[in-house]
C-alpha cells in the first residue's frame, strides 16, 4: 500500500512539474491576425509651414531580427552600432516622396539604393530637407532640394550619430555643421581581452545620491575609454556645393543651437569625470557660446557631474539651465535658475527666475520673469509680450503667465492656473507663426492671440480654436469640430488670420487623412491626402466607448470592440481581453475624465489587443485604471484595492450588459501595465489568465522611486512590498504569460525582473510561461519577434481563456 501511495505521489508530482525550457523557433500567428499584423503601412508625413509641401516618409513596419542583431555597444546610457556610428535602435525609413498642393505625388530623383534613412530635418527656410543614410560601414549625410525633387549626397559614411542627430542647419540654408568621426579615432578596446589595472572603487562621503535604476551605464575604465572614442567628434561645415571646412576641434559634443540671426551658436560639450551611476546626460557639461565661424566667444555655464540632487521629482540642479535663444530676437540667450536651492522641500515665494543676455554678451544678465512653480518654458511674442509656463508634479499644478520681458518690475498676470491632468478645462496651446528669422513666435493680431485645444469634454472630443483679447482676457470661439461620426483634429495652422488650417479626419474604418479647411468659410474642407485603409478586414467590427462607475462612484471608461456581425439584440457572451495601464491622479475629478474617442481609427499596432476581436473575443482596450490619492494621501497608499476595484467595475458592467462571460476574462498590459496585470492575478479572482510584457515585479530593485512614486524604499517599505508581485508570489492564483525583451533598456524593467519572478512562481507551483525575445529592448521591433509574440499570446488566450475548462 505504501508503495502504491508513493507511486501515485510521484505520478502527481510529474504531472505538475513545469518544463525548464521549450525548444522553439519563431512562430507566426493565425491568418486572422497575420492579415492585420503584417501589412504595408501608409507613409508618415512632414508638412511645411505654409502647407504647400508634404514630405511622405516610407518605412517597413518592422525591422528584421538580423538588423536588430547587428553589433551593439551599450555605454553611458546610449546604445549604438560601433560600425555605423548611429543608434542601434534607430527605426530607419526606406524612401521619401513629395506631395504638392494639388495632391500630385512626386518621386525624388537620386535617392540612395537600399536606403536606411533617419534624422530628417528641414532647412530654416524649408526649401530643403536633410537626412542621414546608414550603409554597411557608416552613416552618410544627404539632402533633398524640394523645388526640383532631387536628392544629393553630401558626405561619405563618416558621420558620428552616437549621441543623436549628427548635423545642424546653419542660417544661410546652404551649409550644415556636421559631427564627423575623428580622422585618427583608435579602435575600441575589446573588454574580453583587456587586463584590469586595478579594482573598481566607488566612494561616497555622506552625500545623498538617490538616483533611479538606470541601465547601460559605464562600469570601468575600459568602458570610459570606449565611450570617449565613440562620443568624440570633429565639427565640420559642409556646404551644399560639397565644400568642407573645419569648425571646431575634437570633443564630445551633445548639442548645437544657432541663434535666430545665425551669427552665434550655443554648443554643449561633455567632459570628465564620468559616472558609473548616471547616464552621460548628467556628466559634466560646458555650455559654450561660439560665433558662426566656430570661434569661442565665452563660457555660458559649466555644469558639474550630477549624481546628487535633493529628494523629489521636482528637485533641480543649481546654476543656469534650460539655456536657449529668444525666438523673437536676433541673438539673445535666456535661461532659468533655481531660487529654492533646487530643493522642493524649501518654501519660497518663487521657485525659479529667468534671465536673458543679448549680443555682444558683455553686459550683466537681466531678470525678466519669476515662476511660482518650476519653470517650464516660454512662448515668445515681441518686446512687450511673452507667455511663460511652470509646473509642479506633486500637486499636478501648472500656471500660464502673460509677462512683459522688457519690464521685470511689472508683475506677470496669471492667465491660467489649473491641474494639468484636468483635460476638460485645458484652454489649449497658443498658436504661433514663423517670423523673419524662421522661428516660431506668438501670433499677435491687434491685441488678440489665438489658441488651439484638443477639446476633451463629457460630450466627447471636439477640438477648437479660440481668439483671446490680451487686455480683457475675453475669449471667443472661432471654430469647434462637431465629430459626431468622425474625429477631426487640428494638425497644422497654416494662416490663422485667414482661417487656413490643416485637419486630420478619421473614423473607426477610415484611415486618417489630411484636409485643408478654412474656419471662416462654410465650404467643405478639401482633401489633401488619400491614404487607403490597410486593415480592411476590420471593417465590420463594432467599436464603442463604454462608460461605467467604480464602487466609490468614480467614472471610468474604455473602448469596447465586438466581432463583426455581433447581434446586439441576441447578445452572445464572449470571452473578454482587457488591456490597460494605470495612471496616478491627485483628484477624482481629473481621474474620471474621458480622453479617448470612439471615432478614432481602429489601428492594430503590434502591442494592441484588437487583433483578437477577429478571433471571437470582446476586447476592452484603454480601460480606465486611475489610482487616486487626494490631499496628503499618495495614490500608491491604496494601489492594490483601487486596482482591483477598477477591474471589477469593468467586468461588472460588461457582464450586466450581456457582452461577456465573466468566467473567461483575460487581463494584459505592457511595462507598468504588466506590473498591474501581475498584481490583479495575485490579489483578485476576477481574471482567468493574464499577459504581462516587459514589466517590473520587485520594487525593492527600484529602491529610489518608480513610476510616480517618489518615496524611497526605506521611507515606505510596506508600500514597496505590498505593491511587488514578487513579494506576493505565493498568492498567485491564475496562469500568467511573461514576455520580455532580452535587451530591455528601460529604467527599472531589467530583463532580470521577469526571470526572477518566473523562478519564484515556478518554485511555488504557479502556472506561468516566460518568453524572452532575443535582441529586443523595452518595445519590440523585429518582425520575427512581434509575430512570435502574437502567436504566444494567441496560444495562451486560446488555452486558458477562450477554452478554459
């Protein structure tokens, strides 16, 4: 009898022992999904300011796994291909065409063959567009002459794009400052053969350095040396006639910004000491003022290594920051400086002060503006009118100021003071136009200014254009879209005085296209583009914005998709896929607002759950998952109960309406949505299974804050532990599919997060599957990876949800 019991025990154990690995090649999903996931897409667009030319930019929907697996080096927060010297994660385009006012599409002559295009940039007068082309051994500079539709190669494959776009147009529209690989660059050191010269030592002498968990950091002296070799450039001026001149010597250049009149440039240069705990953007940086010949005029600011900041999201360094050019002046620099030592805990009347300094830059800087919150930017008008902005994350507050840059003694007027998450009361953005320097400045029309807004409201999304008088502050609505069966959004203002705008019109089955509309005329808008719908198999799918309430009365919403031909009179209860991403709020009013439209085109991008409406599922996409903490309470203080309440409210509503079988509901999400999914499966019985992609599951691995949590682990250990699915792995109740890119570069979502969580769940007997996608980062780009991901999700949903026993 004992032997029989032992045999039965062994058999039972064998039945429930998970497999360690599955030998699997890349798979493709079913035809219903493939017909949507693997189709050519219409081009993206770049419209010039007068609307006379639209540049059509074509690209493949995905990279290949071969492209994604090219050589990659990860140093100082960058990921680059050391052979081509451009970001290894660049999404390349493959062709460019031009569309003119009449709608005619023109081929561009002379384009490179087997093109891999990126870094598109208009010349200041928009008569040309420059771009890079990456070839086998490097990256070249090209440009298009818009008037004659011809492309021209300017350089060999010698550009250095390791720190971003490697070129900047000069004011004359006929020459470009280019970051070139140094002529004598030494080869990179192979770390596998390098012999250490000593230990790696880090020191801290009592300072607090509470930094996020950055990835791809430098680790040793070899990394420092290789980063320097990759990042250093020589600056050259390339004329469109092919002439090359030296502009500045070898250094690590971060950015170049020319003055509106083109006579000066602000150049930022990175230097040592480097850091092993923060990326290169926080390395020591000198902001230098140069003339157009490349000669140094003066140092504007020397920023030291930034490893230590006061605590909090609103902490800021001291010294000059946000250094930029006034758009309405030929050559005037402005910048902000903190008045609270950069410490959010310090109570002051004003947080920041803005100064300016005009050419020849020999006078004392002049104070022009102070902000109550942290400075957020300026829209320039003229000598007497400018619009300033500030923000404060802790209260979600933002203010908009009208101030006189020529009279600092005059107190700025607060035009708007609101919660920036309150989209229903968003007054819109000020409309700008190009001035004589080809810079964007405020439209000033006899004392009036103009605003355009998204127009979110209880009645739906209805974008608008307003006119506001600066003296009276009274606003008149000039235009508002009706959007009853379509969604029309404002894409570009051509000439607001004449009422000319370009709008973008779409519906669930009409692919977004551009129209030229005159808001002063009753004439129907004129079509500009005629892109066809590449997802025609979705034509009969039902799309609806559903609204429901959480148990505490908080309004929630989501976009519901039902299969084509679904009978609303004799409802069939379908399996449901719910996809969401939690968002933190400081007030319930903002949390309950609807910021999606049922009239948006049904676009099944790679991460979307919409594919499964073709497989007989109901899909609730963008389901509201607000996490609210009002007053002194932080949102995460009640994260788990609010998360569960959000999920329950959606299921209860759809169940009451007769759309779903509540026993067959899946939940899924990406990144913080994956974190949400794991918690819902752990702390509720609402879901049959879940899909969690590229998430973080152990918050103690991100001890100095995560997402919108700024308290560190030692200040709120219960919050970190309670919110961590890893810490609660023994409570996991339902099957979970974990998917993660092997090369995830997002702060905190190390691939290790999924690996360790899988091991915990496996060790505790949970039903779990871990899929690691080679060469993929936080988002997935290779065709093979995306199609396999869709196959994995389809198999999982079919087994544990649709055909759940």
